[in-house]
C-alpha cells in the first residue's frame, strides 16, 4: 500500500471572507491539509512545520512580488504559489525573479489549483506549459545560470532535463518516460549535482540557456 504524504497549505489572504472561503474549499481536497489562513506574512512562521511539504497560497488584491522574500524568511523551504488575474508574461517573470515557484489564474478549476498546490509543495514549478517555456526562456536571456557541466549527463538524465525545461511536473515526466516519480526525483538530484545548481528553477534555466528545451 502506497503511503500518501499530504501537502500542507498556508493561506495568505487580505480579506477574512476570502480566507474562510479558501479554507472551506481546500479542506476537502485529497492530499492537502490546511495549516492555517492569515492576513499577512508576519503571521506565517508559527504555522510552518519544517521538513513538511508546504505551499503558501497567496491571494492578494494587488500584485506584491516583494512579499515573496518575506514569506521565504518566514517559511524557509516552502513553495510559493501566487494567484494572478491572468498569465501575463511580464508579471510572471517578476514573480519568478522574486522566488515565487508557481502561479495560478483565478479562472482555473479547483482541480488545477489543487494540483499546483501539491506540485509547488514538492519543489516543482507550477505554470501552464504554454507560459512556462516562454518564462524560462525569457529568464535565461538574462543573467547566466551555471557554467559547464561538472559531469556528463546520462541519456535518461538528458531526457528528464528536456522535459523539465518544457515545464512538466515530476508526475508528467514519470508518465511520459514510464518511470516512477521517485526515480524521476533521483534523476533530478543527480542532474542538479552535475549542473552545479541548487534548485529546479536553476536547472530549468540552465536547460533553456543551453538549448535543451528545443531539442528533438
């Protein structure tokens, strides 16, 4: 029997009615546990459990990219998922540059939101495929990420890295390559070491910078 590890979600929403609505909506979602709902970043730290898969869901009336740094300090290691009005590339880039790891449009379904919460909690990038590739390519045109390979990638690692650069989640990569999610995670750890990077975003940017996203 497979043990399903839940993702804890901390809701940051300005308005009390929104916080109550999010709590009610997410409480019944499989594999998601609501740790709490607060109005601002200053109240996040007491709700954060280090070592647990955690996503901070941010619902604010206006875009506040600089809030990401405050949230990272309050909950180191937690994924940051921001609600956005639309997938505007400029706004997405601004959020990614501040350390946000996922964005979900307010027009998406509850199922899409739940999947994004779980993905971000696992350290994955949660963006629709059509915007993920453009965003990573735009970021890669900025400051260089990483240098030469520390050690050559295996054929399988190259495949995993290509799909990572296209914005696929670990589950999507596993299904495409007919692997288990744990095997994909093991490949990613090896890839990070060989690239000399420390995060999924850095690896994806490295891949885009070096043309992996466009390979056949």
